[in-house]
C-alpha cells in the first residue's frame, strides 16, 4: 500500500508537476482524481485540519463558480464552504498531498519537497522547463546574500538589524538559484532582496522563486505583498503585482527603511494579494 496519496487533477499543470516529482523519487502514490471521486465531507475537513489550513484557504477561485456563488462574502461559515465544495468539487484547490511527513496543499509544486524524505540529487524540471527549487532559511547577515545583493546593486545597509525572513534557493542538483526575502508587516509583507544569478535567468527561476517566497509568507498568515523597484517592474507585473500610488500604501510599508530612503523616490511601488 502506498504511503503517499495525491488528490490530483490531471488537467492542472501544478498537479501534474507534483505527481511527476513524487514519481521521480521512486514512489508510486495513490492517485485520487477528486473531480471524479471526491473525498467525503468528513475526509476533506480532516485533510484541511491536518494541513493546518482554514477551509477558506483551500477554496480555488480560478476556473470555478467561486465568484458566481459569492464566496468572498464573510457570511459563509466553514460548514457552508464545505457544503459548497461538496456540491462543486472543482472548488477544492489542488493538489493536496498526504505523506508520513504531513498533509500539504502543494502550490507551488516545489512545496511537495517538504513532504518527501528522499529527494533526488539531480535537477528535475517542471513541464514549463523551470527547475524545482529548494529553499533554505538563512540569516539576514548571510555572506552569500550580502555579496549577491551588493553585486546586483540592491540595498544591504539595513541587513545588520537582522530583521526579515530570507531564503537561499538552489536546484535539486545543488546549483545556486538566487536569494529572496521579506519584512513582516502585520497582514502585509514587503518583498525585498530578490536576485537570481545571470546563468539561471530566462529559465523561469525568478518567477518560481517569487511564487515560493510568497507561499512561505502565506503560510504565516500574510495576505498582501508590497515591493519597491527601479528596474524590475515588468518582471513583477508578470508575477501578478500591480503599480500602486504611494499614498495608497499602509503606514507600515511607508515606514520601512526601503520606503524611507534606501530605495530612491523614483522607485515604483507595486502590490498584490498573496494567494496560492
């Protein structure tokens, strides 16, 4: 009997990537195509509980009747939302993976690596050609981070205060793939220190790095991301960020060292909701 179960939608690229990664480790999971065979209401509630998520966090919006049903309305209780998911299984976000290490909604697909005990030691690419990334928490004063940011002309002056969460990224084969971090500002975050080596650019690494970084912020309950940039606005807009006037930003964002002068006044402010 398999020790890994994936609640899978074969029409979803993220779900296919997760399944391929599981099989790359040599495991053959139990594959449940939940649109054909939905979990029971009790099973779904238990999966959500074990994943440490709320029912609302597991609702899928894109390509579903979410808006038509008015599910943004806070009047709906968890019981109500579970009833909607039973009536419309497409509202269940995917893929949900169960292993002896726990239960996780694996979006982005790189998150499945948290659940797998024996990872391959060679690069493995997703369908779109970008490699799976491993993220490792590092201190703000990490020498590699400081060197990469300095080389990229990004701010480092405030790193000595030790604030923020930072990560180093690499492929499964150990190739360095960049750095990223964020400052926690209540329900918001300020994304900062995104850098990707020149040799890794043009492969989708930067996009996946940002998506994985936002996922880590989402896991901590953050709901909106902000950032300031002088030259990468186009890249971040492709990642779902939109320009925002500075007077529309919360005071916590405007009080950060970046907004107070580390970034020039000409830097563009962008924002997006954090979703998976």
